[in-house]
C-alpha cells in the first residue's frame, strides 16, 4: 500500500487500544482536582465543576446554580466581598487576578482559598466573562515565599476584624481548623491559672467526656509536655511523629481521646506579646480528615510560629480592650438606676443596650458607651417623675455628661417644680458645661446637647404632665391600638441655645389623661436609627423601624406585662446597633387607687373635723390603731398651720412662685404651744405658730369683712403607705428651725420630720401643698 493511505499518528494509537489523549473539555474539567467557575460580566455563574461543588461544600447537583450570583456559593466571605469587586474590575479590563481570600462554605465552615482569575473572551477578542480557578490553601503553600506572605497578611486581616476577646478566639479557631490542623486548642492565663479558652475539631468531632479539658476548665501540662516546653522555651515545638516520640499526657484519660481521634502530629507555639506570656496555642493533625500529609515537619515551624505571634498580638489587644470595655460599661451602668422603686399605680420595665463595637475602624471603646439614660424619681404624695434622654455623641465623655445631667435633673425634681421649669434649669445647666480652661475662661467649642423628656405622673388622677426637649415621642398602647403620643410642643435640644440661638421659645408643658391599663414605651434613637437590614443591603429607614417597633409592642402588650413589652421593643428591629439605646416602659394601673379629698373653711374649729375625717378614712383602709393615731397627730399639726396661714394670707397670683429670703422676715411673735388651738387675737390676726419656720403674716388687723379662706385635705392609700397632703393659698414654704430651750413652739415640723417616713412641700398654682408619708402598718422602717 502506498504511504498516502497509512493511518495518522492518532489513528495508530487508537488502533493499538491506547487511551485517547485528546479528551473532551468536559471530561478534563470534571476530573481535575481544581475548582473551576465560569461567570459572565455581571458575576452570574455559567459553569461550576464537581470539584468546586465539593470544595465549597455545596449540597446537591451543582448545575442548578447556573444563573446564580458567584457570591451565592460562598466564594468570598462577607467581610471579603470587596475582593470580589477588585477581581471583577481587574479581569474585565483584560488582566489576570491572583490572591488569597477567605471563603464561607455551604456547611458554615470558613477556609482560606487561593485563586487565579482570567478573562473569558469571544472569538473576536471581546471579554465575555471570567474564569476562576480555586483551590484550598494548605500549610504547604506557606513554603513558597510569596504564598506565605499572602497567608500571613490574610491571617492578620482576619484577626484585626474584632477587638472582642471571644470573637477573636473564635476567628482564630475557624481560621486554623481545618485549614492548618484538625484540632486547635488555645489556653490563656487568668492570674496564675492556665484556662482553656477555646477548642475546635474538624468534622464536628467531640472528645469523649472526661478526657480532654473542656472550654473554661483549668489545665495543667506536666513537665516535658510539648505545650509546657513551648511556654518554657518561648519557642515553637514541632512533634513530627507522635507515634514514635514519647510525651507525658496532662492526665491518663487524655490518651483515650488521642487514640480515638488518631493524633499523628502536633505543634505548640507560645502566645507571647509585649514581653508577657499570655498562654499557648497547640495544633494537631489526626485521622479525622482525609489529608495527603498528616504530619508537620520542621519546615512548618516558621509558618505556625509567625501565625502564633499574630494571634498573640490580637489576643493581647482584645484583652486590653476587654478591660477598658468592662470599665467603661461599669461606669455607664453605674450612672443609671440600679433598681426601679416600687410604685403605686405604675408598673415599670427598662433596658439599656450598649452598641456593638465597630470592628474595622478601631473605635470600639467609643461606640460601646454613650449618653442614653432613663430614670424614675419618686415625688410628693405618690407622684412619679419619668425621664428619658440622650446626650449627643459617644464615648466616656458623653456618659460623664449624662451622669451630670441625670444628677442635676434629680436635684431639680426634688424642688417639685413644673416640668417646663425643670427643663429650663436643665438647659441652663447644659450650657454651663461648655469647655473652659482651668481659670474658667470659655474655650472654643460648643456645650453638650441632649434630648430629654421629663414627665410627672399622678397615678390617682391619671394625669401626665410633661415638657419635651427635642426627644422622639413615646408610643402609647391602649386597647390594642399603638400610636405615638402627640406633642403640642416638641421643644429644642438642651444646650442648643448656647450656640447663639437666643430667640428660641421657652419650654412649654402639656397635660394629658392616661387611660387605665395603658402602656407608654419610651426609647432613644439607637433603637430605630441606622439599623442594618437583615439582607445586609443598607439600613432600615426610621419609618420602617418604628413600624416594626409598633408591631412588636402591640403583640407583647396582649400579655399585660411591662417587662414583656420592654423585651419585645429591644428585639423589634433586627440587626446590630451602632449607637447605644435605652428603653423605658411604664404601664398605668387598670384599677382606681383609693383617695379622698375635701375642702374646709380656714377656721380653727375645722382642725378637729379634718382630723375626724382622717381617722375614719384610715380605719376604713385597715390601718393599725397605732399608725392611725400617729397619722392623725401629724394631720392635726399640718392642718393647724394651714388654717393659720390660709386665714390671714392674701391669695397669691398664679404667676408668683418664690420663697422669701429668711433674712427679710419680721421677728416672730410670741410662741404658742405646738398643738394648741388657734384663737384670733383681739383686734388683730391670730398669733403665729412656732411650728413652721415661715414668714410671719403682714402686720395689721384683718378686716371682719374678709371672707374665710379654705384649705384642702387629700388622703391617698398606696400598697404599703398612706400619703397626706394639705393645700392652702399661702406661697411660703415651711422649713425646720431649731427651737430654743425656753421656746414653747418651733417643734411642730420637727415632729413631722421625726415621725413621718418622708415629708415635704411643693408650690402649686394656688399656693402650696405640704405632704407626708407614713406606713400603713407597723413601725416606721
């Protein structure tokens, strides 16, 4: 046969029965131990081979992922997605990309990947997409200088992702298992004890109980153990063949777990940073995984040692931050109420949640604490002051300013002034906190600003009087309906007028009636502002967050429990908060509280009538006979002085509110017995009682035609106490004074101070009210 009919080389090979070297592309891609991904220009998968499915732990048929985004398979972890943008931008410009990154696989594990990405071109040369070749980085990759540097850089980036000690340790374990080891142990010193802080095992393996030390337990390594040697030498110890080398075990039971896991090789590295030994990190290979190489060798020493040094610095930073964080949180919480008082007619629940630290900007300590606060202040005769506020800014300074404002507000509240008056005082206080030098000379800079609501609630009348300084209105839940409380006057932030805005209106107050069983939900803007969406795409708008809050508290309010509502509000909006938040929930009583009030002419004979009414009322409320007698004694004293001052004092204008300077008071008249009846002096006013340190009525006779004025007696019953209030038209507030040895008066108010649990006085629109509190049963505690 002629040579022209001879078969070609390929035909000759095929005829001999040998394998065809020209395999179809699908066969090559299906058999190669390399993850191959093909994506279009928009990052949607067009092809994924079977090895890539195993590499990224994708369950089921990988062909179903065609058309899905590349990121959906976990090629890049959430905190590494920016690298996908860099990869796409570079490849679609016609360049190749190569790098190391972290992947979040389908089973929840994380691993380091090495990848090469190249452009995918059409026949005409246009770039149609990209091809990504990926493989898992192994410890052997560290022998190559370039790969080793890339791995260490990635380790550093991963460890720098958090300043919280628990999160840092978790990141370390996730990074090393199963990347570099089948087992990872980190033991840190707490004082002079070595405590196991974290351990992680490949394939979700769990050591048998009672073998290896559990997380949180103390561990003692015997002399000669590789961990003990690593800490003693401050050097990395590599045990290449664990089967042929003998090392003592921490305890005999430890060998059981070692044999079950099939340990083959270990490496231990000291955690040493800033001149201090923090602990030890140990890694081990075993038969739990199908590895090509189950042994470390001396060439792994440098790589593992370099990783351990970065781990040590990260742990040291986290421990320092944890100390500062705990100090800052303790400082913040010490400025908030440590316990809510027992209140009649009001159920209270509260929450304070510090913000999650910023993980990438190194400002975690500043975002943990802030200026949010709340307070409940018991006032006169069972009334309650309700406060919530937010100092603008973050960090220890905001918390310190918050503490000063809270203390100032509590002090102002004891004066029993109106909410609007207290807001004006608090605004002045804020402006006084402007920066100044040691000599008190103002420096450049604005005073702190804060939003605040101050409310006074009377559980017996159900009246809520409040003034607002730029704070968001609370939600009111009543009969299944949830709506924001309508503010007629929102007011401006405290301290704003210190910035030169002098023409702003003063704070005004508003009074509403709170329905029985209604719930008020107060919150700061950390609850609704800049909350990250569940899908990670931006933030919820404030309107969306408020709507979620309404839905959550409406459902929780069905239980009628204020604490359940507070919990629902805390978790109403998903996502981490980047500002601290405070929540205060108050619920009004569904039942009416016992109270009686009666007005009397300001005549001496009415003292006995008022006492008789008090005695009858106290007995009907089940008070002890001894307590009834004590309370009636104090009623007589307070009413006697009210009769005196109401009968001779001109009715003040409603716009007056002052306490005359005691230095300008006239000399007192002749004293009278503390509990004696008051008899008008001939041709003049009744003698001034010495029981109150009040200004004497103006000299001069009282005309017979002057109509008799009135005083009012109000009695209120609480769960454990009763309150007595006496109202008269005199503006002058009583004060305790020290009576001389020969004085027959000056001891009335002293009796009230000694025998009542609490007492006080407050101005009213018509004059003043003097009140006291006594227990319903038993002796005063």
